[in-house]
C-alpha cells in the first residue's frame, strides 16, 4: 500500500486477514531486518544476579566439575568400606577415631588434611570433603559413639562409594548447560554460579515506544466525554513483563501532524506501539499516517475483540497500531507485540499455560474469526459420584471490547478457532492463562 491507495474508510474491514497470516507477515517484516542468527537488538554482559528472565546470546558449557571434590552425602563418619564388612546391631564393628578427626559430642568437622587409615573413622557433615583414605560414609544413625570420643561402633555395613558424592556428580567439566536463545530461570542462575560463572552474555531487551492517542484521553478527573488513559499504561507494563524496555509517552491528540511527529520521534526504538485511532472513523488517522510515512502491511485482522489492528513499517521500524478499546488492545498486544519482542531476541514465545475446564455457557463466534472469550475458572462439587470437584469455566462476558474489568477479573480466555461457529456449553476447553508467563 501507499498513502494514495490506502482508503482508511474501507481497508481491513471488507476482508480481514487471518490471525496467523497477519502474524507471519509481521514476523517476516521484522526478521528480514535481523542480522543473521544474532539478535537484532545486540548483546550485553550482565551480572548473574540480574539475569533472571534474560535470553542467552551464546551457549554455555561448564568450566569445572561440580562438585570438584569427593564429598560426604550424609552426616556421619568417613570410613574404609572394608572395615565395616559384616557390621550389624548384634555384631557391631569397633573403629577408632582417626588422628585429628572430630568425634563424640563436639560435632567438629574433620580437618581437610585428616587421613582415614585401616580401622579408623573420621567425623564428616553433608558436603564435607571426604578425608584421604576413606571410600564411604556411615550415616550418623548407624553409629554408636562412646563418651571417650576415641572409639565408636558401626552397626550397619556400607559399600565402597556409599553416601559419597563423586567428583562431577552434578556437572562435568565441559558439559553443555544452556543453548543460545534460552530464557534464564532462577534454577539456571544457581547452576551457572555453581560452575563459576559470574556474568552472562544476553540479548539486549528490545526497546518499545508506547504512544497512547485520542483527544478524549486524560490522566485523571475525567469530565463528560473524557476517558482516563489506561491502554498505554497496560501495554507498557506488559512490555516490561515480556522482557522489553518500554518508554511510556504522553497522550497524543487525534491530529495527523502530531501523530506523525510522535511516531517519528520513536523510530530510534526497536518497535513503536500506538493505542487508539486504528479503526475507520473520522478520528482514526493512524493507518493513514503510517501509510503516508511508511507502509501498512495489514489493516484489519480476523479476531474478536480487536479486528481493527494495523501492522506497518516506517523506516525499517515496525509499528503496531492497537485498537482503543481496552480488551481489544490487550488481545492484540498478546497476539502481535509479545511474539515480536521474542523475534527481536531471535526466539519464539512459549505457549501460555492452560487449564482444562468444562464450559458452563455457550461461547458464540462467527466462522473466519478467532474469538478470545474471557472466563473465570472455579471448582464445582455438584456430582456426588465424581472422584473430585469439576473444574468449570464461566464466560465473564461474551462481547464488549471496552469492558476492561472482563479481563482484569477473569482467570484467562478461551480461544475459539477461526473455523468454528462457537463452542457449546458442556464442552471441555483449554483456558489460556495468558498473564501467567512472560
């Protein structure tokens, strides 16, 4: 399209682009601007303590064994397994405390230079280095200690290597740990620290300019015909949750020149997102503005709520014009902005966690439109023969893309596929918990 050909009063509504096709078009426009397999946004080194949720830019292998020494896996006494052969409650084996080793009630840990010789034992705690000469650990509950602290009786035999963690039991040196593109979790951070990592190379977070538009929007104390701005706040916080860096701009009025200036100001960002003004009314100027200074890729998508979304490119910067109705804005942000942030990192978004539930009321939908129906999930104990209460999904509202509470008070949404004409009550559905993961 170009500015002369793009008629904002009809485009995107006579024919609506299927969701998957629109997303693929947007993806191709972004990924063709990527630099090979490396994230378009570049990389940075960050301390491990701040790397939770970040995306690795390079694979990581272990620099050392974990553990790097043989260690006791239980509290007890380090021994030579052969010295415990045949030990039992009825016939315990008597061992001496090794020279320099702790014992008795003092519970002192054996010094690292202690040596276990035939017929001796040394006190160890979980994680202690195994003393020289020892090849097993007898658990403390299988030992009778004497008040003299010079001898003890072993009441259970152990095999060589029993209750001992060998070198590299957890991680071997040079073992592959994480792939490039892996999103780091707290457990990963602990693993990487255990092998000696203090910093990691990660993808730089994509930057996003979030521009709320509409002459009716105010920050507080709305009068008749005025609305408090919420979309820009919601989208900017979603960007942060999804791993991007949002710049939340002031409201821009419905004026073509003002909108053009606002978009061009944020072309230094990786993505520009606007809210409102994306439909076909007289004040919906954004598709025309985008097409005038760049290219409209898609205007109008086969989803509900929120079909008047506009996807474009301006000077190699993706521009996503989200609808002004709050629910429609959120649905489209999840469908297009969330994956776009992953594409900039060279990854793809993880599927949303789902909950299987029985649908309480019918969800209507029209063929060719992917419908996102907000639902509340609860447990209902109304079948005395059931092994456990049924999980049920109750639609909060079948329509009403301007009712923000229908999302905020819901537990997720049920996606009605493009090819279905609604879902009847009683059917088992998957409730997408779209706010549960980044």
